[in-house]
C-alpha cells in the first residue's frame, strides 16, 4: 500500500494522540479482574447529581430530536448564576473543545502561544494543529510562574494559557498574582484562564476571575461540568468572555455541538447545590487522608487545590502504574509530563482511597 505521508499537513506530525486513563472495563477484560477502581481521570467519585440522573431518564425518549443549537435554557440559567450576560457564554463538547475553538479562531502560523511547561496537554495540541509556536515556561515550585510568563511575551505572542488549579500538579496562582499578570499583559494578547477544577479550590486567595471581565477584554475563562458536577461522560464545558470574543469563537463552533441530554443534565446539576457541597466535603476528607498516608510512607507530594494529588513514589512510575493495575487500582503515570517517578491519584470515595493506599504500600514496599 502506497504511503500517504505526502498528504499530511506538516503541522500535525509532532502531535501525539491524547492517551486517557485506562477504562475500568478494559482493565477487567485484559487482566481478568472482577473489582477495579479508577483513580486516574479526576472524575467525581460520587457521580452525577440524582437530579441530573432523573432528568436524563425522562429526557431519553426525545433523543431522536436535534438539540437546541443555541443552548438557550442552560445559557439563561448559567448567566444568572454567574452574573454575566447570556452573550458572554459559549458552550463546548467539554471545555477542551473550546480550547480547539480558540486555536481555530485566533492562532496563525506566525503566532507564539505561551503556556507552562507542565500543564494540560490540549493547549499544545490546539497550538500545534494550527501551526503556532509553543513557548513553554517552567513551573516554579510546581506552580505557574506568571512573572516569567509575562517576561516571555513578545510582539508575536497571541495567547497565554493558565490552568488554575493546574493539571497535573494541583497548584494555584493567587488573586494578587493574577491581577498583577493581567495588568502587565498587552491588550492584544489573549489570556485563557482554565478553571476546570475551580470549585475544589478552598484557598481564600483563589481569584474570582469573573470580576476581571469588566476590565479586561482579552480575558476568557474556561469551566466544565465534567469534574465536580460529575458529567464527564456527557461532555459539556463552557467559556466566559466579552461578547466580541465569544462571537468569534461562535464562528468556528460546530452546529449542535452540545447534545440535548448534556444540556438538560447540566441545568439540573446547577439546581443541586447540596451535591456540589457533598462533593467538596468528600474531596477535603480524602485529601487529608492521602496527605496523612503519604507522610507515613515518606513520600513527597504536592498539596493540592483540586481533586487529585501529584505524588513522588521514588521509583519507576510506569512500573508502579502496572503493579497497581494488576491489583485493580487505576492511577496515572506522569511520565508523559516529564516526571519519571511521579504518579497522579484522583481523590475517590473513602473505601477507594483506603484500597489505593493499601495497595500502594505493597508496591512501594516491594
């Protein structure tokens, strides 16, 4: 068969396909296990709100009808909740689709896109697929170094991505740091604040970025229903910005990109504040449990403002991943992020957390 390599756009040759956490069913099938827990993809261990589940069951009879392309009901409810205008919102098939929209709408081959050296991989994917140049800035104490990121901005810089809290480190930049950064970034450079894990951030210095939208027309905020709302399987995220930026993103948005079930489940999730509060409570308890157990094991970890913890197991992380997998516990090796001895563990339910630690003790001990 003749190679078709001459047909491929040169820009995509350096792109590595995203590798998600291994699915539970795949691990059961491959290893012949009956009980498997997944602490790899930062999902909400409590699942979705019961209100959302009940809504999905009622809505299932209408799946033959195209969804509302304008996402009217959710747009209205969310704009009231956030205190923004409806035209300041855009919805994506997960917030990572909006990252792709940002690339399609704004990135040209001559543009430089600034991001942390260790952060969510989709920023690089969006830049690469449009032929832009990635400018990576090392983390400082596992945290975005906003001063250094501001220093590398040039006349060719089009966009800066800041993941807050950051994936995979769980660290955050503070209100003062963000305010100083926004004041320094030129108006013609877009600042993308990805806040997928914002509901989990309990630090009083976590910035309320929506308050900055009135003063900064170059700011766009990304959030999602995948994490604390437990709707990862339905794929729905959103962006918040001034209406002009949103109008440009809307030009590259695919029609009907948000399914009808996702829209209805997201609306119901917004009504269940008790579920969100319970999710935060479980996350806080699980975080403290892991801290205590990692201390007992003598393992260094990064204190987190998200629902996962980056921990150094002080040995080959792929080997630890495989041995945990064989014990029915799916965690995430961080070798793809340049960490050879670190893993990322999602905070689960109490029994899942205990099972993870009990098995990690065996693996690390070995």
